[in-house]
């Protein structure tokens, strides 16, 4: 070394390190950049997808809700009677109501976002009034009850079908004798109203007020909030008179008046009131606005907001809406979905982190000789690590930024900072992991050829402490989830609970790595005694794998656990919906009348049994309201139950096939055959009814006759009345027998044939199908988004699992290729080479597959008590169901298929590598001085 070189040793290098390294290994740099780009894209797009689907779910819930629940309505009674008539009349005219409408709309909070198209205001009668005109229809000789209302912008929301638009002739006052009005087509058809018809309205002063129908109109969009907030405006109804039996029905409908005809209603007896309705426009709402919207609604209903409204609309104004209930339902579904999606995100994030660590380890292992030479020539760990960090930053940071930029166009409207956190974490992990994985092995000098075999490795104390720490975290997370559930006390945002499956997978990977040497030693001893070198060599090669092989196993276990958890969630949701539909119907089909009280003819039973797809029909007599006897002390607690008269054999088969309250048919057989007058009938009862009846014979008075019964069995539920207390008795023992309900079982009963048979049997019979009830459970945008995110997570997990297998095999690919080349010079055939590499990969693939199944099953079993899928499965159903819980359950296909895929994938990769190595000759692979 010359003096000049010594003097300039600390000067600037002739060639920059980063540029030289990137030019030397461009393939490695591109591969690392592509992996960072893909991972950053997934990390950036996930929070945007979650926010997008949550926002869409909120907008859908408000837009799809019944306008009677979503509309914001401000009501104010008629002007005070102490005011002069002129002021009272002016206060209800179009100009005054429109002015209040504009002021109220501008004063509403920004979160409410009222739309202008479907909003309306006017003056209406608060209660319907009887119309005594002789031309009006009276089904049961009861006068129709009519309401009268002015409605703003009626020509903009309706089409004139007949006559002309109602108008004001002169100035209408409280003493006006006649005004014009209009009715919808449906109202005109029900009331037999035509243009020119006159309706007399009762007034307080006894003077005559007539409404002349001048026009028949048809709503342009009848399902919008303008018409559906008060459905009576467009559709009349036939309603029964209260407190009458048998019921007597009368028509109730609405008549529409021109806006400036409102003063005429001041004289009526209908308790008129002013109203302003605002249809919310959810198009700009986001999930972050839900809390502010709920607070604003509370303020409008009984807080400072209501005070502001009363300052504009009157001191007695009231504000009503059910929008807060819609928000509560949205929060329930969001709370149910959030933790499940977080489990998927944490699982796939853990798999991606493991793959990134494996990539860093692979790159560091390939550069082990280069870095060892730098250390031998005096390079410090800090200096080498700094150079590695610089070259990694040049690759990882631009790749992460590009992944973020690619993700931004997806799911518009998402907040920026959550999307930045993920790519930043990916870039930071890669920039730190690659230098550390490359430098740490060079802390101490390593002799050439040193190897830490898997079968001879002894875990260090430090590793034991780390594993015990992970075990404590996993146990704590699982215990917290079982105790608190996925909802938790704060809405399900506990990251430790969501990471419980990942921690369980981590423990399983560490345990499998510790236990793997034992079966390898036993298998090696058994194979060593047999003829043939392939089996012995494969196990010897597997046993000489580096002890750091826990990362590939961990990646596979986490991917399998995430897939099993997601598949089990989907299977649990489908199962809950199936059971809810079954509880609602009771069988594959149900035919009954109103309140299960209409007798069904024998001809109907025969036609139903002959219909296509029907396997069996269980005829049931349902009697509701059976009073239970007093307790032994003579105290009557006014409790009642439903009595079911059944054919014991058929109903027992139905209960057994559905799994709802199965019981032996012999329990309902009365001793001695047909029951005598004073015989005691055995019954199957619900728990509460059994507790009321006790264990001794009791007398019951029912619509089917007087009975003496004794409890012979208890079941929690039964198919005919899943939501009621009940007692089941043999129908043959009832004094008055009649069939009121048919429960049909079969693969796919012909719905058209069943409905035709019910229609021919008489009016008032309904046919309910289990398949139709099941189809009514539709996914909301938020649920669809959750399924899409979980499906994407499973696909990404499969991709990362494939990459983990490839990285694991690439780490030792040069050694295996050289081994095959040497063995081919000794006579090893290509077929034997493929067997050798395949058997060598099995000790890693089989534990991963078996461990994945075991860990997935254990994770689901451990977490099932804390995961309730009711909100996730049944929140979008047609109505309340008998299910109050839907727990997570293990799905066999989700457990086994991914595990088999891992084994097949590993074998395929090994076969491809053996085939590729076979194409290259031994001379190409073996060179003098090759250390492999």
C-alpha cells in the first residue's frame, strides 16, 4: 500500500456505494422494490376500503330507510286563538310557511344536510274527520274518516290525470264556505270520487265548509319522502273501528288543498297544525359524521337546537325523527363488522411482515460472503449497516411512495393520513430489517462451513424468554376476547384482541419448531436401516436446515389461520341466517291462516302432500291463549301458552330433522291407547310452562276442549311456535280437532303448487317458504365491503404464503442444485432427484399444513365464546328472529383446503426446481473451489 493510499484512505470512494450495488444486482433491487410496492399498496388501500364501505353503509341505511323514520319533521299547532283572525290566517298561508321553511332549513346543523327536492311543508288536520256525504262508500256502514292537507309544490311531484289543478278563488279566510281540492288516483278509486264531487267538512261553528274535487292526480315518484312520509296522502286504507268485535271497517284517506286554502282549515274540528318536513340528503355523509349527526338530532329534539327552531316556528313547535334509531342500527352493524375485519387486517399484515423479514434474511444470506470480507478488512458494523441502510432506502422509500400513489385513486373520499401510515410502516420495516438481518450475523467471526443444524440446535435463554413473552401475550389476548367479546367496552378497537389469532399462530410456530427435530431424528433412524439413499438423504438434508426456519413456518401458519378464521366467519353467518329462516318458518314451507286460527280443509292437506318436492306434511292444531292453572297456593298469575295438537310420529320426525326441540314420539302416547274423558294426557312443554304445571296432573280449559295433562318432557323450543311458551299434545286426544297449520318438509317444495292449493282452499291463507325467508337476508354495502375485504385478505394471504414457500426454497436453492449435480454424477436419476427434493420439503410443508389445521381450529374454538355474529348476520334481515346469538364455528372446508394447498404448492415448487436443475448439466453447476 503506497503512502498516498494510506493518506487518502478516509477520502471519498471512487465509485458511490449505492449506485455500484444497484448496478451489480439490479434483479434483486427490482424484486425488493416490487414486493415493497405491492405491500405498500395493500397497506394504503385497506383503510380507504374500510372507510369507503362504512360511508356507503351509512348512506345506504339512511337512503333505504322508510321515509317515515328518516325524515326530519317540525310541527307547530295552529296559531293561538287570542290572535286576530287576520294574523291567524296570514300565519298559515303559503308565504308565511315558505319563509319559516327557508329559515329552518338554513338553521339546521350541517350534519343533517337536508335535501330540497323531497322536502315539503303545509297545513293539515291533525286528526281525521268523518265525512257524512251519501255518495262515499261505507263497507260496514261506517262513515269514512278524511284528512285535509295543503302540500307545497304539488304540481312538481304529481301528474294531473283528470280535471284541473285545485286553485284559490279570491282570498280564502276562516269563514270561506267552499275550497277546491284534489285526490290521488288510488284515493279516487277507493272513494269513487270524480271531478266535481263535493265533500262536506265538519266545522267548529257549525257553518258549512265544502271541498270540491277538481282534479285527480298521480304521484310521479310515489316512493319518495314527499309522498311516503305520510302514506295516506297517496294511498287510502281500510281500517277497523277500535274496540269492536267483530270489527267494522271504514275508509280513511286524504284530500289535497291548494297552499293558500289553508285558512279554511282553521274552522274545522280536525285540530289543524303546521308542518315542515325535511328529507335528509345522505350523499355527502361519512362515517365520521355519525357522532355529530346523532348529537345534532338530540339537540333538535330537546336541546339548544329545539330552542332555535321554536324561535322561528313558534314556542310550541316540536321536532321529531327516527333518524337516531337508524344511526343506532348502523353503529350496531359497524361494531359487529369492525373487529372481524380488523382480525383479517392484522393477520394479513403479520403474514406480509414475516415475508418482508424473510426477504431481508434471504438478501442478507446471499451477501454473507461479501459482508464477511468487508468485516475481515476492517469494516465496522455501523459503517456496513449504514451503507446497507442507504441502498435499502433508495429502493424501499420510492417503492412505498409509488404504492401509496397507486392506491389513492381507489375508493375516493377516504382520509389521507390512515393511507400514509401503512406504506410508511412498510418502508420503515424494510429499511431497518434488511441492514439488521445482514449485519447481526457478523457480530462474531464465523469459521468457514459452520452450520447450525435443526436437529442439533439448542434454543438459547434469550429465545426462551421471547417465546414465553409471546405466550403470555397470546393467553392474555385470548382471555380478554373470551371475557369481553369482539365488541369490548369501547367499540371493538382493541388491537391486542384482534391480534389474538396471530399470537396463537406465533406460539404454534414456535412450538412446532421446537418439536420438529424429534420426529426428524426418529424418521432418520428408521430410514437409515432401509435400502435406498433417497429417503435418508432427504431427511438428512431436512435436518440440516438452518434453525432460523421458524419464519416460513410462521408465515404459512398465519396465512392458514387467517383463511380459516375468515371462512368460518362466512360459514357462521350463512348458518345463522339458515337457522333464523328455519326458526321463522318452522319447516321448508308453512301454510296457515291469520294467527294460525283458520281451519284448513282436508282437501288442502291432500293437495299439499301431492305437490312436487314435498316429502312429508305435519298437520298441527295451534290454540293460542291457553290459560295456565293457578299455583298450588291458589294464586293465579294470568299466564298463558300456546297448545299444539300434533301427530306424534310426524311432528317428532320434523323436530328431529330440523334440530329444534327434538323429542321421542312415544312421550306423547297416552297410556292405554285413546284417551278417555278423565284420562291424563302426556304433554311436551317449554321450560316456563313445565315450571308452572309441575310434575302432577293439571286441568286446562282450551278452545279444543277441557284436558287433564301431565308434563312428560321439556324442550326449549318447538318448530310450530318458536317464540312462544307452549305445550304439545297428541291431536288424537283432543275433543275438538281441527288443523290450522301445515308444516311441509322436502328438498324444494313447489311454491306455485302450494300457493295455488292455498288459494283454492279459501281466502286469508298464506304460504311462507324457508328459501324465501333466507333470501330476504341481503347484504348491505357495509357487509358486502366486509366480505370483499376478507376475500381480498385471503387471496393476499395465499399470495404471501406462496411467496414464503418460494423464499424458503430459494434460500437453499444453490445448495440443493449443487447437491443434485453431484448426485447425478454418481448415478442419481431425474425421477430420484424430484423425489429427493419433494421429500426434503415435506418436513416443512406437513407441519405447516397440520399445524395450520390445528391452530385454525384451536383459534376458532378459543375465540368463539367472544365472537357473536348476530349483528353481522341478522341485522339486514326482514324482521326480528328467534335467534339471540350466533357464535363462530369451525368450517371444515376452510380448515382443510388451504392446508392441502400448502402441501401441493410446496411439492409443485420442489418438482419445478428439480426439473429446472435437471436441464443444466453437472459441468455448469460444479466448479473448482465452489463452497456449496
